[in-house]
C-alpha cells in the first residue's frame, strides 16, 4: 500500500463551499476512521478550508484535489496540504509536484498516460472518472500489464462497488464523494457523514 494511505480504504473527495463547515466535517470523517481527506480546489474557499483543517486538526491528513497547474501545487502546499491529486498530468505539473516533496497522485485513464506518468517516476495514479473509463473491468485488465503501478479509482465509486475495486491487486484505495457529498455538507449532516465514514472504514476488513 502506498504511503501515506496505508491505513485507509477510502479517501473522501470533498467539495466544501463554507469555511465554517471544515472542522465539523473533518471531525466526523476522522471519528468514522477516515483521516485522509481530499479537498477539491473547486470552490473559492478551498485553500482556506485546507489551511483550517491542517492547522486545527493535527490528526487529519488533508490534501488538495483538482490540482491543475503548478500554481495550484504551490498554493496547496502553502495552505498546509499533505498530498496532491490531479485528474491528469503535464510536464510542468509533474515537475511542480515532484519539487513540492508531497505525495502526488496524477491522473491517467489510457495506457499512454500510464506510461507517461511512469516515465516521470509516478507509480501511484488516480483513475478518474473511473466509471466512464471502464471501471473495474479496465483496471482488472491493466493489472498484469502495468506491473508496479497502482491506482486510486474515483468517479462513480460507491459503497457497493468499492468492494469490487478494492479486490483488485492494483487498487489499494478508492476515492469517493458518496460519504460526504455536496448536499450532505450543505445540510450540515454530520451524523449521516459519520455513519457513512464508519461503513467505508469497514471496507478495510474486506480488502
């Protein structure tokens, strides 16, 4: 299992609009057993959310998702992000990610993209959007081809099909929005998020 995610079966993928939701949300997820949290850089407050969680919850392993350009790498690291996730990879993004010294999961959904990422030295990749690019069947087919490469599928992953993904030899962890989707966060459904986090954490037993 790649570091720093060797303790968790699921990385919650979070789109957070209000900074005030950062701590209660992260607290619910951590209490449920999930402390690796991907905060997507899709809202104006995303960096402030990362900074708040990193500062106030030392048990949280908070990272930045939707990293699209080198400037995002710098901003995320300055905010306190502990890891980076991107839906793709360019030469400049690879260079910035490596220079940051942080764990970096670039995205790849074709064999050529996997090979390109490997040439840059990456062996732990995001597979997004997983459902649209073949899901479990695609990653199963890739397992014997790309030895030493593992994936975090994200996009269309649910509590039900996460078991299928985690059963694959090249999938050590999945990413998902189902635990704390935008609506649940907007409605401050911390108790519901806590229960779904507990359910997701139990996937480790089946892995």
